[in-house]
C-alpha cells in the first residue's frame, strides 16, 4: 500500500552506480553527447582536424612543386623577350663547334631537350617535320641536356629522328637562357634578338606560326 509518509525514490535520480548516465544521454536531449562523452570526443576531433590540415598542406606543397618551375619559366621568358640572345659555342654530335652569333642573317630555333624527358619524346616527330619544312629558311638546333652524349645518337636512331643536335652536357647554354624545365623552344630573329619562347611540347604547325611571326616582324 502506498504510504505518503514513507520517503519515495525520485524517478529522475540515477540508480546507484550509474551517476554518469544523465551525462551520456540526458532526458529530452535527443541523444546529444555532453559531459563525459564530450570529453571523449574532443581529442578525436582534434586529431581529425590535425590530419586534415596536414593533408591540405601536402596537397598545396605538391601543387607548388608542380607549378613553381612553370611559373619561374614564364617569368624568365618575359625578362628575356626582346633582348639579345646570349651567345654560346657548343659541339655537334660529330665534334663540330657551333657559335650562335655566327648564325645571324637567318632566324634560329633552339629546342632544349633530353632523352629522359617524356614530353620531349612526344614532340620529336613534329620537330623533325618542322626541321625538314623550314631548314632552308631558318637554323634549327636541338640542344641536348643529357649528361652522357653517348646516349643521344642511339636514341635518335630508335625514334627515327635526324635532327642537328648540340651537346650542352654542363647545362651552360640552358642556364644562359634560364631554362628550368624542358622542353623549351627559343626563337631568335635574324638580327640575333629573342623573339619568342615556347614552353612545353611544340607542334609542327605552331613552329611554322612562330617562324612566320618572326619573319614578318623583321621585314
């Protein structure tokens, strides 16, 4: 029988040994974590945020490494445009010495490349076509940056290419032209001034366009 004089246990009081129950799922709170549960979740949130920040920094760093050379290449190109082409003397595959300043009177195209460069390999057929088309009206040299010149002749033979090659094993000419990535093609007008610079693979059609612009500009 219910006796009003007898103290009754409050229905809202947690049962003995379950004092944390109201902190985990308090009545009417829709399952929202608080109290002890919040203290357990915060370290996980911090770890997740930290991991996300590290991942973001890695992505930014990778993008920077990819696009920084291209940015610097474009900055260098703008500084050299319209300037006198830096002179150099390099050897051909058969040991002949070629001096750039001795080629004045015709436009000159210098393509900086290497056998280990995938994009350079991609453009080889176009360069071969451009060379065959324009060899009577312009000088063209493919400047190899390979450290070992012995690798160049068999490479050209394998790819069916017969281009006039200059050897820049120490990278001296590339440094003068501020080449930071390859392939890069520099076009010099008949007066020895840098008229255009193309970064990346070059098609035969685009090569012809550059030469037409240079020729038209010098008339």
